[in-house]
C-alpha cells in the first residue's frame, strides 16, 4: 500500500499466508532481542541500523503513527 519493503522472518519455520516467502531466523531474533511475536523493526537502508516499531499486536492506526514518528522525529540509534 505504501511501498515499504517487508522482509518477513519466521522464528518457527512456518510462514504466514500473507508472507509465503518468509526467511528462516538466522540469529536476527537474538540480535534484536525478540521475545514477543510479532515484532516489527524499521531498518535504515543506508546505515543498516534497526529501530523497533512494535512488539506484539497493535492496530493499523497505531502502527501508522509509530512508523511516522520514527520516520520524522527519531534522532537516535536503538540497536547496533
């Protein structure tokens, strides 16, 4: 809908119907300290730095707000 590329990663090897070509976790969950699923991160394609957007389920409205907030106001780095 917005042209944002999604790279789905499964921790249990089972892909969701919405993401049939998911990648298998190869340490990403540990690197990003994922303990709740689903978890969503934004990655700066120029620096490869990742920023958590949400852990767990949230509404589409809240998801849009979080993404906009990160894209327009975030001035720090959360994960290396």
